[in-house]
C-alpha cells in the first residue's frame, strides 16, 4: 500500500452460536473482496480450523498457525500462507487453539496478543477478517480487541436474537476496557429460506432491533455453499453462479459502498494457475500477479 492508502479495515466475524454460517461468511466475503482487487487476510482462530480447510489449506502441512502467533508470540509474517484466490491470504488455525485459553491465563497483555501481531503486517492489506470460534472466550476477546468492527452472521431461525445478548455484553466490555473504538460493523442474515414464513418474521424482528446495521443482502440456504468446503474451495470458486455465491458478491459490494468505495466484484472469477506469493513488505509494485 502507498502512504496515502486508508488503513486496513479489521473485522471480527463473530457469533457464539455455532452453525450460523460464520466461517462460510468469512471465506466467501473475503473471496468476493479479493475479487475487487482488495488485499485480504483471513485469520483463523477457531480450533476447528474450518476456514483453513475451506480455503484449500491442508492442516498437516502447516508449519506455523495462529496458535503459534497467539501463544508463542511468533511473528505473524511467518504464518501467512497464500491461497488459490488472487489477493487473498490466510493465517491458518490449528486444533492446538483449544488449549490456548489455559496457556494464556497468566500471560501479560494476553488480550492484545493478536493486535500486537497484526501491527507488524497490517499495512500490507486492505481488509482483515478474523474467523472467531463459536464461543466468547479469550480467543474471541483477542479478535474483538484487535478489530475496528464486528460482523455478526445471524441465522434466520426462531432463537436468533436470544444468543446475541451475551455477545453484545462482551462487545460492550471490550469497548470499555480494551478497545474503545469497537463497533458493530453489521449483521448478516444467513440461511434464509423464502419457503419458511418464520424466516421473514425473524428478519423483520432483527431489522427492528438493529435498524440500518442489518445488511440489505440476505444469504440464502444453498446446497452449493454447503458443498464447497468439502472441495477445499470458497463457494465463489466452486460455483460462482449459484445463489449463495451471488449473495456474497452482493454483500461485498454493499460493504464497500458503506465504506465509501464504488467497486463491485466481477462476475467471473477463474482461480489462478498457481497461488500468489505472500505479500512482501515493500511497495505495491511487488504485488503478486494473478
């Protein structure tokens, strides 16, 4: 990035409720933003490491993960891996993260481990998406302390709002004690089924509570979104034309418009023949070629 470029936007993709499309949102939104020539970094801090496998990275071949960055304070630069998507990189997750909270219990400045590590590489990216675990533990607190905003995937189901109260309390606590500028970036309605009346009722209820913080774009239930991770690809590479992929393209456009940009993801996204290299510390002239 040049000196006049805006600072990277760091977003935590968080919801303590599992199965709401959190990781699906993280990897497909990241892919759509990368298609707009945004330099995007996904950080997987979920012990299940689903964002890692969903972006085609084999866990057994990982030498350094977000665990090493958080627990051992290893430089983040050494953990950044290229993906099959141009302009998209990943800090992979690992099962070892399941014990990170205990290992960090007595660590000084434990809530800021991720923000300190990010400070070393942040000027190389336009967007950073942190895929959080489905719990409000120290890993999620690290993500919230490092982020400018929280992107909340919310499933269109009857109990959708019930689980949000604890997340909102956690965000308030982080804002008061660790990160005063933290905001709700937006709420993404996921798994919408137009055949089910309850989905419309939930969507209306969520919009009453969160008003314009709810994105206009709604992510539908879509079998191609569910199939894509088993092929190690974001849905936008697995099947660009499916309704799920098109919804994430629209969501990326909406996020960019809200941020003041006018870019819209292209309608064709062929994967590169070879993965790009990790972005160097130097100028944009060294940007990887796709």
